[in-house]
């Protein structure tokens, strides 16, 4: 055999250049449209048709349905969108992934875009070194676009020549001519390749090259494309394996939707491919079954038509699909569902740093939500009379504090990974802001635990405060809770819209009230209104609340730095 290991490495390298070009092109587009994409993703509503458009748009830009569905699984995992809302987005992602086929067909086979690749790099390279962020992104887009098609061109040239290596054709042909069995075999090959490469776009490129070289027929290539639709669901299911119940259901919807689509397509496969063959023959004058040159166009039409018809068919059955997956993955017990865990970044890095930052921000928002929840547990704890319920609440706060420590480490590690990639200036500021505030959120968790420990000491020593003292503490708790809610409100809005006025005002009120209580406390100790030991615990409670409020204002200030581009001094430090 004339095909050497060197030739094999050349083919793998060509595929690598194709994938790198696609990644570079995708990242640059997201930098250009980063803010708009964030708005589109956050605007997902319960309208299933709008969800389909959202999924289509995002996948078209990202050029990866896997990235879109992994992100959607993360959103469902965090409870930001419902299972029903996610179904439309997943369906739209399937249509969006067909754009890759058209790009390869038009630019890779219809015209020799590789002839223009080097001039495109010549234009794009100087832009990459520009000081203007948008120009750099467009430069990266041009270079990525050029590398994508250079890789495809090399891939076409690096696959074995059938005339020189007839044994390859005989190997492939051994799977053909088996009727419906051949269709199933090539469907399985398409699935396996996509699972191994973890990119339906790369498998699509390989399929197009195989048909262009005359290795396989149009029908077998169409079967491989169907297999790619199943293979691409594996990534989302792997991501959901570490997610919660809703995430597993969203991933299962993706698998179920694609498998059901392939089932009905296999029933009419011969007739459907025959109709595509007839359509291409009428419009191009060449039949895909007779000329390999006509297959790429036929394959792109097949892929798009199938996915569009599949969405049009199943979009009406969204509620039914939801019921099926709920039945297949039933509700677990309440305690396990209450488990506090990472909701977004457990799904791994997304295709680009800009989307990964969005994922991290949602994780930070969820982190903040649970530190606020911890403060709510503490307030229940101080009023709890039952020993059993008290111990259960204290154990829960203790558990949350330990998890807060782990969450801080996980988010920081994730952001450190993201920082290794190129991103826009706003993205860099957003990342630095999150690195600052996750530490403060963890400190809020520590303060909550310290407050709970103080209440636990009160219970152990059987110390109680009179109603007047409790009323004063309640006022402090209300101020802290208001500050926490303002922090959450700031975290949930775009950083450029954050206004610190209310947060600063609340922090000053907490500081002033702490000073007032401290003066009264010293006075009460002198008058022996309560014992020294009780006074220490009373002082610990309101002082820890003031400390907690300091960390809360730090979070809002870190957010504001994204828009202001400067670090403001902390007046409370």
C-alpha cells in the first residue's frame, strides 16, 4: 500500500487546521457580536418559536450545536430557563448546524476559496496587530476563515487516491450494497466519528471530502449526516451527567428529538434521498448518484431539509416531549434536589472565552443567591425553638459554608482557564471583576457561618436577649438583608448599568447603626443591663453583620469597575 503513516499525519494535520480555523473564526465573530449575543441569550422567553430562532442564530455564529446545547443545559441546570423553553433553542441549534454544510459546499467545493486564502491572511494579519479591538477581531476572522478553507483544501489532497490504493475502495464497498443494513452501518460510522472528534462540523467536512473523492455514494453520505445528528447530542449528555435533574432532562430532550427525527427519516429514506437527487438533477443537470461533484450540494440540501422538517414536525409537540422526559427521568426526593452545587461551569468550557464568561457570570449570580439564602437560614436559626430543627438548620449552614469555599476555588480556576484565551477589552475587565468578587462572596458565606456559630454558642450557654435587644438586632438584620438584595440586583444586571448610589447608602446606614449599637453596648455593660458574656455575643452579632455588609459593597464596586475602567478606593476599608 502506497499510503504511508506520514500521509495519515498529513490528513490529521489538515483536519486540525480546519478545526483551528473554525475556532478562530467563531471566537472573532463572538468578540464582534459579544454584547449583542449576551442580550439575545438573556432574552430567551417561553415562546418556542423565538427559542428556535435564538438557537439557530447562536449556533450559526458559534458554528457548534454542541456548544449551544451545552450552554442551554447549563441555563436549565441553574433554573434560568425552564425545560420547555430550552426545547425550542435545542431545535434551533439543529438548524443552525446545517450552515456549516453550506459554507463547505459553496466555498470549499463550488469555488476554490483556498486560492484566495493567502491574500486573505495578508489582509487579516496587519489587522490582528491593530490597537482597536474590533479591527483585531475582524483580522482574526479573516485569518480563521482562510485557515478553515486551506485546511479543507489540504484535507481533500491528503486523503488516499483510490486509483493508487484500490484496497481502500474495496474496504468501504464491503459495507455498501447491503440495502438497509448499509444505511444503518454508515449512520453508526457518522455517530462514532462525531463522538470521537467531538465536532459535527469536522465530521461533516470529512464526509464531504469522502464523497468528493468518490469513496461513498450520496445515500451513504446522507446516512452519515444522520449519524452526526446523534453524535452531537453526546456532548450535552456528558455535560448534563454532572448537572441536576432539569439539566439531564434537557440533554435527553436533545437526544430524543434527534433520534425520533432519524427514525421517521429512515422510514422514508430511499424516497427522500431520491427526491433530493431528482431536485439537484433538474437544477444542476448532474445527478448526485452519477457524479461525485454534485453530491456536496445534494448533501447540504438533504441536511438542511431534514433538520427544518424535523423542527416543523416536533415544535408542535414541545409539551409532549417535556412530559416524556419527565416520565423517563422522574423527580428525586426533595433533599437531593436541594443540593447546592455548581450549576454552570460543571458543563466545561464553552467554544469561546466570551461565552465562557457569560457562563461564569451566571455561576457567580447563582453563588450570590445561595449566600443570601444562607443569611435567611441564620435568621430562622436565631428564632428556632425546636432543638431538632435548630440542629438541622445549623448543619445546613455549616455545609453551605464548606461548599462556598469549594465554589470559590472552582470559579477562580475556571476564570484562570478562560484568561488564557484572547478576549475583548470589556471581557478582560469583566473577568477581573469576577475574580475579585468571588472572594468577597465566599467571605459573605464565612460571615453567615460565624453568625450561626454565635447563635449556637448562645444556645449552648442558654443565653437569651430581652425583646428590646432582639428588636435592635432585627433592625440590623433587615439592613443587611436589604444590602444583600441590592447586591443581587446589581449582579443580575449588565455591569455597565450598575449604579452604586443605593448600595453605598445602605452600607453607610449599616456602619452608622453598628457605631450606635457599639456605643449603647458599652453603656449597657457599664450599667450591667446584661452579663459580660451575653454582651460579648451581642457585640459579635452586630459586628459580624457590619463586616458582612463590607464584603457586600465590595461586590457591587467590583461590578462597577467593568464600566468605569478604574479601581475606586473602598471608603469602608
